[in-house]
């Protein structure tokens, strides 16, 4: 009787092991990512911070800082991401990379800046990995103004054509406040497969078009400071519109 019971449990155990072996292993669906990159240029050549460039007036200039936010990125009802952030000095060409289905985003629309619905939120309440969190946004959030800087372009210029290089003429463009929000739209996007699970949309931002050759050229000798105050409305609008126009598919 004891031997029969032992054999019964032995066969039962063997059956359980066999069933476990025969059970198929679940196949994980690979993650799919989309990313947006931005290549800064100057007159169609790749731009480098602190390199010397010429304006149409003959000024020698250097760009020292280039940052901007894009928020509420979507295609119709399909949301791509809440925010993308470009910081050329810190993150190179990276603007956004998220896990998403590329097939949902043949077109793309986003706010150039920080959506007014979240622009005035407490910056410490955003998740730690959000570019809008104060620890990540840093100087892109105004301490004196309840909101974010949407676009920041800074640099130095030599506006005296005297044969002596002296970059003592600073320029600074900080576009912010809800009045200067703009919407940017791209249609029929050519997503390029850049890795087995990643598709990329590459943009370029030509700062020559922002300063010299855009919708409304800027003379850095006399138009060199705009921090979105009420006294700087005309230059802030001019710079913001030029910036939006200069951001194009690469």
C-alpha cells in the first residue's frame, strides 16, 4: 500500500513538472520609441556655442546659451507628451524621447513655450523627471514672474568694425508670459527609423534666420535685450516669431 501511494505521488509530480515545461513562455512586446531632435545651424551650417559668426551688418557674434520648451505635443486626440525641453549646452540635440506608437503621429502640433494651463503651477510639484520640475528647469523659471521662460537665446557681439575683437556687447532674448505663446505645427512628418525600436523626427533651428534673415531681421547693436516686459513688446514679438519660423524639418 505504501509503495502504491509512493508511485502515485511520483507520477503526479512528474506530470506537474511536464505541464510546467510545456507551458509556453510569454513573449514580451518590444517597446517602441519616438524621438525629436534639433540641430542648431547658422546660415545652414551646424552651429557650435562660442564659435564666431557674422551677421549681415558685419558684426561678429557668439552664442552662449540656447534653450526652449515645447508643451502639449499631440496629433488630434493622440497625446505624444506633456513637455519637451531643448538645452543645447547640456543635452546636445535632444528635445524629446518617449515610448509611443509612431503610426499615431503623422502630424504634430505643440505649443512653443509652456501651456498657460500649467505655466503658473508650482514648479516643485512636477515629477522629478519632468523638465518642468524646478530642479531641472533651473533658470528657465522666472523667480520674479510666476511662470517659465519659453525661449532663451544669449550671446556676445562685437559691433565695432575696428579690427579689434572685443565681445563686450551682450545680447539676451528671454521670451515668456502667456501673451507670447505660439503654436507650431508639422504635417506629413517623415519619421526615420534610427534604431530597431526608435523613429526620429529631426528638426533644425537656423539662428541666422532668427537674427538676420527671418521674417523681421534684428540689429543686435540696437536690439539686444528682450525679457518680455511691457516695454519690450515689439522686440519680444519679433524675436519669438522669427524663432518659430526658423524651426523647420531638417
